[in-house]
C-alpha cells in the first residue's frame, strides 16, 4: 500500500544499483513510485524507467532554476545551457497519456543574487496552464518561495496540487490545507521537527509520502531510496495516534484521489 510521490531515480546516484533499489521497494510493500523529471534529459529517462518497471510512474517536469538558465539542481553539477521551456512543454503534452503528473515545477529563491523570480513565475504559469489543459495534477517545488507559489496556485484553476517537501511556516501550511492542496512528507521527517509539526497540524486527508531520493534520507550519511517510505509512515502513525496500517490506507487513498481519479 505504500507510495512514494516524489523521487529522482534517474539521477547518477542510482546508476549502478537501480534494480536492487526497485527490489527493496517492492519488498517494503511499495506499490507506486512517482519519478519526477527536471529537464528534457531526465524527462526522457523517466519515461524509459516507467516503461521498464511497472512500479515506476512518470511525472515530467521543468525545474525552475534550469528553466531560467541558472543551471543547477542541488549537488548535481549542471551547465548553464539554454533551456527551451516551450519545446519541453510540447514534449510533456505529447506524452500526456504516459504520465500521472507534471512536476517537478515551481519557484526557487535559494540562489544568492538574482534568482530571476519574474522569469521563473512566467515559466510556472506556463506549466500550470498546461496542467489545466491536459487535466493533470502537479508536483510543486517551493524552495524559499512558498508564499509566492501559494499565491500563484490560489489564482489558478488547479485542484490537484502536491506541495513537495514544503518548508513554509505553519501559517502557510494552514493556507495550503485550506486550499485543499496536499503536502508530501519526506522520509527525513525522522530527523526534522518541521515536518513532524506539519503532520501534527494537517489533516491526514491532505498528506502524502515522498522520499525526494537520493536526497533527504532518514538515515544520516546514507543515500535515500523509496523503501525508506516506511519510516515516514511510522512517524505519521505515531503523531496521529493510529496504526501503521491505517496510515498506509489513508495515504494510499489520497494518492488515488490525486493521481488516479479523473
């Protein structure tokens, strides 16, 4: 019954042992792993993985920093190469029948200096309009731009919105819940009090589980992977005072509502 609604299995950290990672996920009782692309190269790889492994579902994305030429994604070195957003959105639309969602997309104000926020917002709106057009949920990256993201999403027509690894303050968490958006809790919840508070203050009906693998591991100095979702379920069950089975069923039901129901 377990689901990981945001992971990056196309990244170099999984090149050598992806079969074993998938095997461990199945042994941990995962039934779906939503793998998110960030640019054309990774989007193509996501589609390939979804064809190869039944458990992997595709989400094609336009990472906000890449889209405006800032050219990096966390610790993965990336060139400042041109990124044709319009062409990529055409590619995503062309593959609409092969994907469950559009993402990750959003805003990122983490770079020092000019983060080209205006340009990022224009790209975000283009992605949102495509999601509205092809009726797909979105997985949203909001790093240091949680308020701006919520304001844009509130003025859109989208109803199925997943805020991945949302680190906004608790007032913004409440606003997200009031908008009936979903907050996906990363496995690093075992070590970060913020996500424990998000669980405590948010209805179970608005929660999902993610790893953001290979990042945000629940185990210090260890690569993250989808099988670690079980650690998130443990924390959710403890905080909400329900059994792990009950937590699993509710999260899986939320997954179905967002990604599987028209």
